[in-house]
């Protein structure tokens, strides 16, 4: 339970655009309002729906001044996505705060940019185990899978609300009443079940990590072996059609002044062979030699 | 008690609270309660939802419209004020730059029926191209600016602004900020005032700004400034809270709530308005305290005014002049002043957060356009809209972006400079083109510039959340209306080469752009497909990647489509790709790009 203090209670709700952060905050804000509290709920939209991070501050109490939660003073951090939970983790009060996060990962295109051999996705590497070991109270829930099992992915947020309900002082019936008012009529049953599942999960004890919520897949060790890539262009065969220049995923080829393809910076070539396959005149040849063999 | 507050509290008995309302919804409610008859706006974050909320009130009560740009919106409101009804315009801070020409002269003219402009500033640049402070604009135009600090004030102050406008014959600006606009709280609401229309004021010496009339009006504007300052000085909208008299804080708007949050012991003068400022009001307060500190977001408007009055103040020496305020920032300011102890930040996690920039949606019709532009390797003068997101990797194909409508004329300038060897292309969205792209296109034709204009027609104003515009054939209230025919319009301006391509046809896109840049003179390519989010969400069958055929070349990953991600498979040390069926909307662009035909339905 969140300890009673003088100031307002602070719940920071975070996630990725399109996940329903605002919806979750509205449910909580409505619940607080029904209980006669002053509530301020603050969010910044703008770029949100195009896949950027979204956050919403909910503060309630007898009087609330700032619409935003001061850093380090969130009583609960509720995250709909794992990397977003980590982004905001220092907003949580380290001595009294509770951490609740869905362990699902939404990997942005930006994280899949590395082109070297054996490169990992640039997603937050911290695992639920590591974080659970460091927070005062924490729930790393695979809410998305739980919702999927119940038959509706979208109910993941309600699973998290069920977990949140164990940390705030409102009676369960009041939560359910507000949620009923927010979800489409045909999905009320699933959402009720999702709430119960989340609540039960949290009541079973904190700091557990489900098998399904562990690490990202790692590169096969063998694949990480380095190769030396060589791109050779037979200049006499190149007729300057530009196909390789346009199609190279690394955009590392160009036509020189004689309209012959060239590779100005060989370090940018990943040896993917696209140009070799597409060149209508077989003017390009790629070789990828493992470093060990090359040394021999 | 002033009129606005009285009305609100009388009706409080009827319906005490409503909401939670966002600040924008509260402003809209204030507009409706004030008996406004005509309201116009051009969308722009964080102001957009004001006019969307206004349009939820009955059409019988008021006319609400999207205008083609902010100047047009203000001019529509001005026309309504001339014609004797209360009028309203809303815009974001940079929108006021566009509307400035009308505002500067209308300030001399003054109102017939009340006219209020809500301008939303964006401290911290959450979704804008700068963080200019509208209070400076207000003092420049000699128009009073009123600054609410929460949802209730957003409603009450908006109503009050109309009274002030009529009493002193002046347009009034209500300044909101992103944080106020997008915070929800409970709000006490009232009934709509029944305001009788005024007769048209047939007085050309006031209403027609020829030099002789303007010369007569200017001194009146200065008199008005003094009178409004005096009125505001005795307004109950200001708050004086005398606590510890060793420190007096002068603040306004959102800064006030941060001061109350972090330093409740201080004595506070909360100003309802930064301009015009009454010397009497501030002196009365300053005389009661030993040390005066001004806490204001962005520019030192009040601080400088106090300094001119010869009052000793501190302000920007303690608090930043850039960025958004927060409890932390305001607290740090008081720490700098030696008034609060340093707070030990306790967060014990020190990893860097993952980068998650906003991206074009999966299936966004802009994606193929910028994929083709990148391949073309041109010099691209960009503009403002969702498509500005193509400035970062992997699409990374925009060289410049200044302000709305800049792209085409920027391209003309680049062409006329004669220094660029690459083909010069201006990219502009449909809403932006109608906002301020037509005069520069005429300029390009008139001056025979050798440029290509790429009109990205996604049939909506997407960036701001999907608003209609004259090219959509729908009004703000969703009624059918005339629709701009872009091809006819562009040809009528004298453009000889104009072609429309399907945004989901990669090959035609490449080809069309290539031909367009070959053309000597102004050529226009129109890419044509609706935004997949607005006005309705489009979701087709998802494509799949055949893991046996994918050679991990990453060609498709160059689209930056958020539905494409790495799978657990590898090929020659690189990740194979898979498609998230939930988020793929089936545009087929990745399938068209894939060199090994691994992607199919
Ligand atoms: C003067 C001004 N007014 C409003 C805005 C807010 N704004 C940014 S982009 C945009 C419109 C974008 O629409 P469009 O050109 O159709 O491109 P899309 O987002 O649909 O791709 C608006 C209204 C602004 N930046 N500047
Ligand atoms: S909102 Fe529409 S225009 Fe904007 S990125 Fe998404 S699909 Fe593209
Ligand atoms: S078809 Fe390909 S490019 Fe289009 S939305 Fe699906 S994954 Fe993205």
C-alpha cells in the first residue's frame, strides 16, 4: 500500500503511443474524482501517436498544485512497456515507490539499425530479474501474454490496473465500476477477468519474474565470427545503369565521373551481396572471408 | 466580483463541477459560455483541441470553423466582431506569427463586439519549431494578455477576456501553455450568456486603417494600455498571498502552481496578466517584502518591466530562460537563490534510456515518397507535418525545414543561388500547401525556377491529429463541402508539368520523380493516398516474410516501418526480418522493395 503522506499521491503512467496510456490514466483519475479527491492528470500528446513514448502524470489528494510529479516522488510507476518503465524509473520514489511494468517489448525501428555481423538490437538490455533485485517493491508482469490468453490483447492494460489496485486504497468494486464505464460493452467480461488476473498475480507476491518475461534472443555465438568483406567492380563491364547505387541498402555505392560504380568507403559495405545479385552485367563480386581463414 | 466569476459561481449551484476537462476543453467551455457566435482556428499543437471542443457545442449557438491558416482565422473573427457578435480565434504560438499582420493593425482599430485570441505557447518545444513567448507579442501589439494557471481559470479567464475586450475596445490574448492545455482537472461550469448582437459600427475613421486614421488611433492605443493596466491592477483575478515577508515571489500562469508546490512559505503576487502591468499593483506588493523574485517561464517580460520601474528584482539570474518549467526547475531556482536546501536526487539507476523517436506509422503514405527521394539524391527543402519525421535515419532525406509553407520558396532560393548541382525538390503536405504553399508556388512559376514540388497529399492534416481542411471536402463539423482540386489549382497557377502518383506504387513513384526533375521549369508530383490513422484507421491484411527466402539484406528496414522488426533468424551474420501482424497495415511497400521476393501476403 502507498503510505499516507501530507502531499498528493503520485502515479506516473508510461508507455508507447497507441498503447492506451491516456485511457489508463483516465480510469484512475475518474476513480479518484469519484472518491472526492482533487485530481490533476497531465500528459503531452503531439508526437505520441507516431510510436514515440507517452507519459501521463496522475496526482490526487485534498489539494494538488503542480500537474507534474516531481522527479523521485512517484508513489507508483505503472509502465505498459518495458523500456519505457526503465526510462522513467528514477521518477519513482526509491524508498517508498512501487514499480509495476508489463514485460512486453516494443522494439522501435531505431533499435534495428546496426548492420555489423552479429549485432544485437539496440533495445534496453536490462532484464526484469536485474530490476526486480533493485527496486523496493516491484511487479514485472507479462500482462500482454495474460491478456492474450484471455482472448483480447487490448485487455493488457486492465491486467496492469488489477496489479495497481493492490497498491492504492480504493475498493475493488469501485475500480470495476469505473472500468466498466470505459471499455466497450462487448469486452466487459474479458476486462473483468483481466483485472482479477492482474490483481491475483500481484497479491501472490512481488518481485517474481515469469519464464516468458526473460531476456531477448541472443546472437548465435558462431554467427558473431568476424569476416573480411571485399567488393570488386570490373569497371569495363559496368555500363552505369545505377541499379546497384539505388538498391544498396547501405547506400554506400555511387557512380563516379566516368559513370562507373564505385565504393568510396569500404567500411560501410556489409557484404550483403545485393549489388552482386542485381547487377545485370555481373560487374560486381563480393567475397566474405572469415578473419581466421584470411589470417592463414 | 467581476462578471465572469459571478456568472460561473451562480451556475455552480446548477451544475457544480464538470469534467475532468483538459485546459483546452475548459477554454472551449469559456468560449461557449461567453456567448461567442463565430470561432475560427487553424490546428497546431497544443491548441488544436480547443476548436475541436468548441465544435461540440450546438451549431445553433455558434459557428465554428477551420480556416486555411491562422491569419485567415483571425480575419474571420475580426469580421464577426465588426458585424457585432463576440468572436474567437485559437492558434499555437507560431500561428500568431502568421496572424501578426492582422493583429498589429486590428489593435489600432479595436473591437465592436468582443474578440479574444487564445494562443498556446509550447515551452520545452514538445511539438513545435521554437519556443517563442507570446507575452512579448502581446506587448508588441499592445494587446492585453491574460494568463490562467489551471483548468478553472482557463474557463473563467477566457470569459473575463471578452468583458475586458468590450470594456476597453481592444482584442485580448489569453495565453495558455502546453501543460495547461493538456492537463485534466475538475472545472465548475456555468450557463451560456445571452449576448445581444451590436449594430455595425459605421465609423471608417476607426475601422479603416489609412495613414490619417491610424495616426489618430495610435495615441488611443497608448491611453488604452494605461487604462487596462489600472483595471487589471484592481482585478480579483490577481492573488496576493502574504506569508513569510522576507521573500516575495511575483509569478503568473503555470509557474504559480510550481511555486506553490515547492515553496509554499513564500509571499506571492500571482498576476493575471504580464502585460499591461500596473506599477501600483507591483509596488504595493514589493513594499511588503524584503526580496523580490520573479518566476516566469521563458522570457523575462515581467522582470524587465519591473526593472524599468526601478524595482530591485531577481529572475533570470536564478531561473532558466529556455525550456519548460517543472517542480524541479523551479525548486532549483530557489536553491540558487539560497532559499531552499539542495535536494538530494535519490534515483539510483544510472543507465541511459533507449532512444525511441517518433516514426512514420506503418503503412504511412509518406514512406514511399521519402524512400524515392533518398534514392534520387536530390537537395530537399522540407516543410512541417508528419513527413518531417523523414529527417532522421533510415529515410533521412530532408535537408531543410524552416516554418510552415517555407519549402517551395526555399527551393526557389536554392535554385536561384545557382550553386546546387543536385536536383532541387520541395516537399509539402496538403494542409501546409493550402496554409501557405500557394503564393510561393506562384512565385516559382512567375520567376521560372527550375524546381520540383512534391505535394504529399494524404487527404488530412495528420500531424496535429487529423483535422479536415479545404482539400478534404469536409468542414470542422463534418458536413460535406466544396473540395479543392489540387491538379486544377496547380495547372491554373501556370504549372505545365503535373502528375499524380499512387503512394503505394513504388516503381511509379521513382519514375515520376525522375521525369519531374528532368523537366526544365516548375514540375509538381502529387502523391495520393489517405493517412492510415485519420480520418479513419486503415488496416489491411498483414504481409509475411518467408524466413527461408529472406537474405537479411535490410533493404526493407530502410523504410523504417514500425511493423518491420528483426526475427530470431540470421543470415550471414545479419538479422532476418519479420513483420508484426498486429501493426502491419498491408501497404505492400516492403514487398515491392524486397529484392528476393520474400515478402508476400
Ligand atoms: C504556423 C503554424 N501553424 C500550425 C502548425 C502546426 N502544424 C504542424 S504541421 C501541420 C500540418 C501538417 O499537415 P500536412 O501538411 O497535411 O502534413 P501531414 O501531417 O498530414 O503529413 C500543422 C498544422 C505550425 N507548425 N505552424
Ligand atoms: S498519422 Fe498518417 S501521415 Fe502521419 S505518420 Fe501516420 S500514416 Fe503517416
Ligand atoms: S506491408 Fe510492409 S511496409 Fe507496409 S505496413 Fe506492412 S510491414 Fe510495413
